[in-house]
């Protein structure tokens, strides 16, 4: 049976030692969607939401989240991120978020890309919750990861 890298000999969770791995350029992309009612979409489009510019605040929140992933997810390594890009796109039925994270490191940045997407969507939720009681966050997914 294959051993699990995040479990020690006593069966307890542990952070994996990546010290022997090569430093490589790593990249990950993720996306997600929050379904909103048409009134909420109109308020965002017209920038009339009481809490402010929903798309810009969500974008900034996603960037901050990527940089703080190791503080949020217990076994993630702190990484020297070289790039975070969060795009928020208003659609007719909600907001789509696309993220890109890059680093030069010994482990991947997929958790950072997924965290950025999740927090950007949660920020949209928070900013719209007063006017939309039927929002649904869905389809948070890793689209791509690679190392060179």
C-alpha cells in the first residue's frame, strides 16, 4: 500500500518536507462562479451596491487571499509568489472569477489559485447579501497547473 506524504509514522498529519525538491517555475489557474439574481447584477453593473465597487473589492480580496493561503490552510507551505492575477467578469446571471498564480518554488501554487477564487467569490457574496438571498457559489475548480 502506498504511504501518504502528509501522514507520519504515528498516523498524524504533517507538513511534507519539500527541501530536496528542485526550485521550478510553477503556475496554476482556477475559476469559479457566483449565481446572482438580475437585480443584483444590475446594481453591480451600475456600481450602486451600498458596500461599493463589488468587482474591484473582490479582485483585491482574491489577491490578498492567494498571498495568505499558508495562513489559512494548515499544511500548505508559505511560498514566494511572483504573480497573482484575479479577473472578475460580470455576466448576465452572476460573476465569474478567473485566477492565475505563479511562483519559483519547490511546491505548486494550486491551493493559492483556488483560495484566490474562493475568497473573491465569498467577497461578492458578502457585498451582495443584503439584496440577494438566493446567491449560489459554484464550480470552483482548478483549471491548470504546471511546472517548468
